[in-house]
């Protein structure tokens, strides 16, 4: 120990009293799980489609399955429950020029409240290149009581590309009130913004979401978005598809089918029928 000399050594210094503080509780987790799955589909030069990038992350697991002809097929598997409150999930898919890809999911996605609290986000971004084709057909998203989920799907499609995209949302499990669910669907064809649509349902959503002008008491809603170069010359006609569904041509070579149903099973039947009608 160093020896202290000089004036400082003649008078001992007073030691201030130590304030006794209650132990600090650990901060609650607020960020949740962050995960991004990425894939790239590319022509393999032999008449098929390769997958040079197939990156799973955390609860988002990508699995290649047996393809069909020139089409590669990938299934998105949920490796754990979620998204929960505070989670940030994302999927990035790039279908390059001339490639063919069918992307599905193994089971429904269930949004749950979780322990961290706060809202959850699920962000899907897709690019489809010249002459490429993508079928993005996930299983339904179920909004469980107490959850708060924001879903955003952004798709950029080349004017010569083909896209079939299906989204299905079910508000609550059987006999259960829904959580809050907000969804946004954005489509660009070339440099043109063709669709930018938002919907919000459940507790905290703008008033009237369950009224006659929006869901009218139904608990399942869905969209089917189809982009085809041939629609530029011969777009499908706008028409009703039963009492709770309609088909609307968009400004680009695209058509949007919007449907409501009492449950997910009947919603799927309506959307499948519309897709079969479009060919």
C-alpha cells in the first residue's frame, strides 16, 4: 500500500454515509426474438431452378422439398411458437430472372401475446424478376386473444413476371376473441405502385372494423393477388364472387380477390375457387 504523507495525512477525511437502496429489479425484456429468413431462386442452366441462398434463422426454418419440373419448392417451418409480443420476424425472397419458385408454410402461424409485451412485427419482402414466377401460398395467420401483430407484405414484380400470392387472416381461435391485427399489402409492377392496402381489426383498431362496412361479423378475411403479363391486354372483369367476395382488376397486369368468411376453411374454399377460375 502507498504511504500518504503531507497535509492530507494529518486530518482524516470524513466518510460519507452510505445510503441503503432497495435492490433493483432486472429490466423486463422488451425486444423479443429477431429473426430473418432469406432465400434466392435462380435458373440453374439445365432447365430447372436452384436455390443458392436458403438461410433459416431462429424460429423461421426454410426446407427445400421435391420440385416439379422447372419449379423449386420451399416450405417455411415454424421451429417455435410465435410471433409473440416484441418479436420481429422477416422473410426475404428474391426470385431471379426466369426462375420458378413455390413457397408455402407447414402450418398456420399463431400470433400470441407473450411475456415481453408490446406489439410484434412480421415483415415479408419479395422480388420477382423478368420472366420469373412465384407462388407464395402460406397457411393462415391466426390472431389469438391478447396478441398485437403488424404484418407487412411488399412485393416488387417485373412487368414480365408472374405472381400468385395468398394471404388469410383468422380472428381468434375457436370460441375466442381476437387480438389486434394490422396488415398492409403493397404491390409494385415495374416502377408503378399498383396496390397499397391496409386493414386493422380487433381491440384498439379504428371503430367500425366489425361493422357492416368492413367485416360484418365475419372472422376470416383473405386476399388473393395474381399478376400476369397477359392481364395487360385482357384483364379479368370486376365482379362479385358470391355474397362476401369480389374480384377487382388493378391498374397494372394484376387482379385482387378479397373475401370474407365465417371461418378459415370456408375462406380457403372461396379463394381456391377464384384461383381456379383465373386459371
